[in-house]
C-alpha cells in the first residue's frame, strides 16, 4: 500500500500526489542506464553513473526532484522529517568532495539549550541512568538476535532501557523502539549520544539546498532528467536503477518480497514569534517524541524574528494519528511555551512506511532487500541493504547501485565489441 503524506497549512488540506504519464517510447530513452526515481538515492545514482562516463536518463513521477528531501518554499523552509547530516560515515565525504553540502550553519551558544522530558516534566539534564549508558567502557556492540529492551534492561534496568529506546525514537520514528534488534538500536544510540567530537552537521538551506546542488551537478554531467513522468514498466536492453519507495518498487518489479520494517509517526512544523525561552533540542524520554529548532542554526529558513521548529511523535500500536497529535501538542506545550498564541505558520504530516529501515531481532542491514536484483536491475533507497540511517542508506545504496549498473554497461560493451570482432 502506498503511503501518502498529507500536509495541513491553516484551513486547507494539500495531499501530495504522484503525477505524470505512463508508457514512454523506447526511442525516448537514449541513456546507457535508466534511473527510476529522483529522490536522494536516484540523484546519487545518476551522478555516480555519469561521473563514470555512462549516459543516464532519470525519470521522476513528480513535477520536481528530491523525494523526502524536498522542502516547502520560502519564507518557511520545512522538511519531511529531521534534516541534519552526520559526518562520521563516508557518505559525508562523498557529498563534500563534490561541493554538494554547501555552507554549514551553527546555533549561537546562547540558543543551544537542550531539554529532556521525563515523567511529564522538561528537565535540563538527562537522567543519571541514561548518562551512564554512554560513559567510556560501555560495550561497543550489542547482540543482533535480542531485543534492545531485553538487552538494555538486563544491563541498565527496566526504566533506563525504556528511556534509552525513547531517546532514539527521533531516528526510528517507532513508538516501541525497544522491540528492535539490540545491535541496531545500540549503534544508533551511541552515534547520537555518546560523548565524542560532534559529528552533526546543519547545512544552510537544509536538504533542499543539497537536492538543488545535486540536480545541478547531474545536469552538468549530462544526465537527462524527465520530471512528471512515471514508468509503468522497466525499459529493456539497459541496466535500470529503481530508486523509489519499496511500495512502488514492488509494483514496478513485480516482486512482493520487497518489504521491510519502517516507522509510523506524526510531525508538526511550527513557526512562532521568537522568545528567549525557545530551545534548540528536546528529547521526550516518556514517549519517543523529539523537538528541534532549525532556524537557530540557519536563519535563512524563517522570517526575521521568528523561530522554525519541527516536532515529531511516534504513533503507538492501536493509536490513531489524531491521538498521537494530542501527545505531540503536549510536547509542544513543554518545549515551545505559549506556542498557540505565538504561531505564525504551521504544517502537520503523517509518515508511515516511509521513514527508513528498522531491523528486527535476528536481522541486520545485510538482510534488507538486496541492491543487485539480477538481470541488470538494481535497487536503491532508504530501506535496502546498505548501512546507516535514512538518508545515509539512500546515499550508500545509490553509490552501490551505480557501481553495479556501470559494470553491467561495460560488460555489455565488451561483449558487443567481441561480437563485432568475431
């Protein structure tokens, strides 16, 4: 089932819909490689193929590129989910080597206030048990075949285990992160919270700025970009990279096995008149919610004198999106005091089945849908067999898919050359 995202701004309701036409003629596809999908994974795939000297046609069903990296137009530049990068994996170097990140932003020291919601109260420091989990000497890995809750509760206690699972809800978008593989959750928890040289990076203009630079890079390399065009079947005679959501890839490839666990959450983008009480970050240790300001490190994304936040709340099993939004509003009451009276703009969204890969006990990223599907078909996106979280998975899988497609093109060229000689 395809998961749409519904945005609400004021009284009107805007539903994101795919547009475009089916049934391109083979003559319209002149590239050596076809990329289906113009999100982060598709753009990375197209760039990597073109850099290897391969001609690329990229098809995107929507009227613009970017997928979940898209943002709303100025003056309020809001994204479909948190929009930071971490620089501790090679995907960051791949981006920076090509100048795709652009300038970086930092919050002023006076604005860099954090908070932790515990037992319904906003506190300036995490509980002692949670802090002890990231002290030096703690294990670097956890078991793959055990739930994070069971493993963490045995080592640190039940209450601390639940708080730690909720602390990483911003990455999983899951209301029961404790049910996931201990190895999966522990790696994410250490990346986000363990004391180290900070690796989080805020890019000015957010992911939309990165998408714009990717699109320009692809164009400079000669990638033919076709927006508003949906392919209903795979083109023959050339390698194809399918860089869509798994739900779309299932239909295009006719492969019902293309499934993986993902999250379900509600989000609220919220612009308010600035107040000295506003804070940069807040982690909801009770429910897995999260609050972050983006205008504090990047004033270009909101009008002067206003602060732009994003808050998210995982939807619990059996809970409606409306009930989850009530909990989200309660989080906003704590983290953005007086927000209802201060609001200048807002948008809500529900994300289900499109929030990145989650690994259940007994599984790792290597068990996710394989990138190489055989017969010159490759899969890329944020829920396939590549490491990292969300956008990182999309970037790594896009690079891997491109490498496979380029090898396939070169093998085909060599075979053709041998045939002509013979």
